[in-house]
C-alpha cells in the first residue's frame, strides 16, 4: 500500500466516522420540554377576542385579526 492510498483510506474513514458520530448525536438529542399552554393563549397570538354578548347560555365572541379589516363572530359554549 502506498502512502497516497493510506492517507486516502484514512481520510475516508475519518469522514465516515465523523458523519456517524454527528448523526448519532442528532438522533439522541433530547427534545426541549414544551410547557402546556391553554388553547386560548395559543390562538390569541393570531388575533384579538372579545366577548360581545350571550346567546342561550353561550358567549358570542368577536374575533379580529389586526392585519385584516374584518370581524368574525362565533359561539363559545363551555359544556
């Protein structure tokens, strides 16, 4: 085996070994803990909610997204 073949084989081995180690660290990396948030907090980031009235025991909620000039209404019943 010549000097060139030796270094070529050594370089390929180092590349394969480093790739395997990097892949292993990536696969076993723990996920960051996710704190549970109520659904209302997750949705409020995308607009504003206002309770405007009550209908048959349910809240009539007005939703408005700041980027749009429109309002949407829906009923929220806590049953």
